[in-house]
C-alpha cells in the first residue's frame, strides 16, 4: 500500500475527522512538511507532520501513573466495544444454533449474505468517495493483499464451523486459544510489537478465566459430547484458529494504514466471490435438502445483520487497541452465550461462570496497566511519528490532530479547502 506525500508549506492544513482543517501557525520547518498516508484519503494529504508531532508530544509528555490509561475515555471505549463484539459473536452463534436445530446446515452459504451486505454498504461508499478510476487503480495495485485478507477470513470461518461438526465444543473452544498465540507471535515478529509484562499477565488472566469457564462445562458434562471424528475436528479447529489469528493481525495492519471503508469494501467484495464458490461446491446438497420456512429466513437475516455489525465495529477496536486485545475480549462470549442460553435454550448457570467473567474483565484491565496515554493506538510499524499511518477515527494520528486542535495559540480550525486535501472520514 503505497504512501502518498502532499506538498508541505508554512501554515499547512491538516484535515480533521469531519472535513474541517487544523491549521498549524507555528514556524515553518522544511523537515515538517505534510506527510500523507497511502494514497491519502483520510485527511492525510494535508495533515502536516508538524501538527501530528505537536499532538503526539503533548499526549506522550503528560505526567502519568501506572493506572493512568485505565482512567481515560479511550480505555472504557475499548472495553465496551470489546464486549459489544463478544455479544455479536454470541448472537451469531445463537442464530447458528437455531438453524442447526431446524436441520439447516449451510455454513458457507449463510455467511455469503454478510459479504454481500458489506459490499453493498462499503463498496458503494468507496466508489462514491474515490470514483471508479481510483478504485480500479487500488484494485490493480493492492487488490492481491485484500484478496489474501478475504481468503484468510472466509477460510477461518469455514474451518471453524467444520471443526464444531466433527469434534465436541469443549475441545474446539480449548483449541481456539491458539488464535491468541498466533496473534501475539505474528505481531511480535512481523509488526515489531513488544508486549509489556502487564499485557502478558492480562492475557494469561483472561485465558485463566476462560479455563475456569470451560472447566465448569467439563464438570457438568456440557459441550463434552462424543465427537464424530475428534482428530479431524481438532485439526480443523487448529487451522481455523490459525487463520483467525492471521486475519485479525493482517486487518489491524490494514486499517492502521487505509480507510476502514476501503478495507471493508474489498473484504466484502472478494469474500463474496470466495465464499460463493465454496457454498456452490460444499453446501449445494444441504441447501437443497433444507426445509425453508419463514423462521429460517428470519434466523438468516438476524445472523447476517449481527455479523455485518461485528465486521463494521472490529476496525475501531483494532485501531484503539490491537488484535490481541480483540481476541481476549471475545473470551467473554461464552459467558454472554450462557446468559442468552438460559432464556433461549433453557440452560442453567454454574457458579463458576460469574467468577470466570470477572477474571476475564480483570485481565482486560490489567492488559492496559503501565501503558502510555495513547494505549495501543500508536502502532510501531507506522513509524515513530506515525507518518505511515492514516488519521482515521481511533488512530494515534487522529488523536494527535485532535490534541493539536486544542492548542488555541498554535492551532486553529479553518475550512477544508486545500487543493491537495482529501476529506477525512473513517
């Protein structure tokens, strides 16, 4: 994804989130000319490095204590968004269970509607924003990267569903921990992420909470039914978890450098075709044998809407936090699933469930202890001054520009009208 540089000048403008422009009135320096990001669409065409440096210096220069970030709005937004996503996963699992109870097993086909909806929403907006020629150039230059992202996502979903068919749910859930390991390893070696002690302890505590939850299921014999083909199912679960971990890490990298709508438009576009081919090959017989009743259509609609919401919100958490935080946040999904199961499937709650939930939440809090005021929004692969990043909602660059706006003596808001400026969105 190529970087785009816009001409810098004294008093250069930095477009903000809503199409307004931050004008830096400090002294001009040749070394501080405006560095945009990749083919600049998210305000970076005119975002001067001087404004970003000013904001970053202000944010990182604040006197902090070991718990300071936990008291910020950003942390609580990340925590809340993580639980919203966990609820989304619970919702999609619930609708999948309802489909299964009605003898409808079409794992590839039921996901294709999500990719179609993502394409309708985000590709339409991308074409409106870029125009067809620019979109086509991006397709030719970076389309292969988005194809890989879509392929990993589609196959991760597919093999995870296959795993639940062949092995028992308890075994599949245990193997899903591997996704967290994959994210940490790939982020460490490829993205140069360095984890602090508090983050490692937070991840371990979250996994411990999930272990308590699974242990309670095992003691009661829940989700520990006899597997149809345990070895094959476990291998599918391992492959699915690996693909999920790679997808989350790749997407975090992508949305830190590109507008969210662009990433989701290509994810939906390629995913629609990849998933469609798989559905035509593997779900054809199941589709023909399914009993199509009005409630089945309702379950598919519910599944699609919730999954589309999940895909739309994930990039925000990946920008504010990280793929690792996303994965440990989703561990509470089993707890929320049990709460829903009490009312939908008449399940009972074991006394260890609340304890497990508290452990996971405490792990999420500990994960962000001893961090800077930027949390994980400052990505190491974007450069010390985030010069290779996009100034989209939730990014460190976006926060820096907002902070620069608050410095009335040095920064003021002006209409966005610079020739090289492109309007900021998400």
